[in-house]
C-alpha cells in the first residue's frame, strides 16, 4: 500500500484518510466514491455518524479490490464486553466489507477496559485487523494501556496547529502507537484559513493554507483524516506529498500551539 505506515501489529494504514464526520448519509456514498476515485485509500467512519452503510456500499461498488481500501469505524454507546461484541457484529453487517480494518473506541466511556477486552477477542477471531482508541489522553490512556493485553495500534485525537498534542505525541511514539489526527484543519476555527503564519508559508510553496496545515502533521508521521464534500478540496487535501516544510517553517508553525481544544471536548 503506497504512502502508508505500518502499525504495531504489522498492518499497513494509509497516512492520509478521508473523514466522514457530520456527512449526511444521503450524500456519503457519492462523496466516498469520489474520494476513492481521487486516490484516497482510507475511509474513516463511525457508528454515531450514521453513515457506515453508505461507506460500505461505496467501498464495495468501487472498482477497487477490498484489500486496497482501509476502513476505520468507531464504537458508540457500548458499556461492557457483551454489548461490544454485538455492536461489532452490527458494524460488520452495516459495512458489508467482511472485516473492519481498524476499530476504535470512540471515547473513554463505559467500562472501557471490558470494551477493550471484547475488541481484543474480536481481533483474535479475525473480525478486525487492528484495534485502537480515540480521545484517550492523560490518565485514561495510561489506565487502558496498563490493563490491555494488546497495546492499541492507533490513538485518534484532536490534533492541529492550534492543539499539537506534543506530550501525547512523544508518549505514543515511545509506545509504538500511531498518532492519528481528527480535525486536522481545526474545522476552520481560530481563523485557521486566514492565519498569517500559515499563509506566508503557503505562498512560499505555492500551496494552500490547508495543505500546509496537513503537511505539518504529515511530516511528523501523524496520520490525517481531513473531511470535505467538495471534490476539488479532496484533491487538494491529498496533494501534500510533493513538498516539504523547512525546519524554520516547522518551528514557526510549532509556535502556533495554544495547547487548548478548539471544541471543548477532551
């Protein structure tokens, strides 16, 4: 798989994915089909997005072989072992993709250690190819990893130029866990698309502000899953591999970090 990162269990995941958060089900299939045609090979969905079925249909009806497309989904509303196993079956049925390439716990709620144990068993049973978490930072991350038989392959957390998660990034690197960014463009918050630092760098490279923001994360081996419903933006967000930021530019962007969430969640 081109331009991918090998997870801690040997499974390869594309470094640039296509996000479907808040994407209405009625347009999801069309958008995912366009993303796959544009060149994306990683599609990120979740139970609570309400569009797993449409994502699965787009993957199955594309001209690509199943093994060419990496599909991530996330659990929602589960509390323990038994309902997690049932919930995994539900996602498999909705997606219709045979297996789930990466399953994440969407947030640290319920008995997440029991949820994780169920995921470990589903991984061993072949329903899943890799397992991970989202929004596990600080003490909940430490608690989960101290009890887990299998260390998560991925931790998907809010990461962008205004919340760079430097301490968590360093910890994940030490533990061999892929740091994946949700909302890598900060949902346009904090004046992202008008930021003078990002604009100056973008102009120097003949790139867009979005491409610079994505490249900054990509260059640190942080996987990104930007979301858009516009095909021209799909192409733009994917076109970040043909330039590099200088050390000075990386430092300038590092200085934008506020250390705070733009959304007030985790």
